[in-house]
């Protein structure tokens, strides 16, 4: 199980077993995607890994798959900043 959030949209964590995350109709700007491992009781097992993504144009759709962000602007490799995170 993992927990994620797009920090600029929601301060709450979303807990899921899904490996793909979709965000729709985002305005142009900088977004901070955070991801952390959890156990089945939603207890955090690691510090969040952080990926910062910038788009100069509005996005109709952005999908996070593993360490790749796929958006209207193309496909981008996501470099997570917290190397202590474990998944």
C-alpha cells in the first residue's frame, strides 16, 4: 500500500494499492507530488519521496506511473528527492 498527494491540490494523503494516479484539469504551475509506503493499516513505513513537476501550460490530464509523469506536455522522468524513501 502507498499514500500519495499532490500537495498544491490537497493536504490530505490518499491511501491506495493502485500504482497509477490520475490528475485532471490542472492549471499551469509547479506541483509537488509526494509518495510514501504504508502498511495495510495506513501506518507510514517511510518518509515521503518528493517529485516537483512544472508545467507552463494548463494540463487536461497528468498520470503518475512509477517514476514517470505522463501529461499533455509529453512524458517526463520524475526524480524523487528523498533517497531515504523505501517502497
